[in-house]
C-alpha cells in the first residue's frame, strides 16, 4: 500500500492553473503530482541549505585567513 496522503488546498491564478494543467497534460501526469514534485524539491533544497550552513559552523581543521596567508602564501 502507498504512502498516506493529506489533502490541502492552494489558490492559483487562472494563468498559473492553465499553465500547470497544460504542463501536466504534456507530461502525461496530474497537476497534483507536479505540485507534489515541486514541494519535494523545495523541501530537499531547504534541507540541503540547512546541512550546508551547519557544516560551515564546524571549524575543525580550518585556518583563519591571516594565518593561511602567513603559513601558506608567505605574505
């Protein structure tokens, strides 16, 4: 059995609705599936951004710019 789904309502302009309807037709899928794919992409991008920011907080093994210039570049 598939994943349980929750119903939600969104409001689109007529132009957005028509464009989405046409795209769904061209891709031989449903408008709902296109919206689920778009939502998943947004959620994955947000997760990637959070993980990236979290990794930037870890300064183990890094050098300050001034130290790097002195040690590696001899400046």
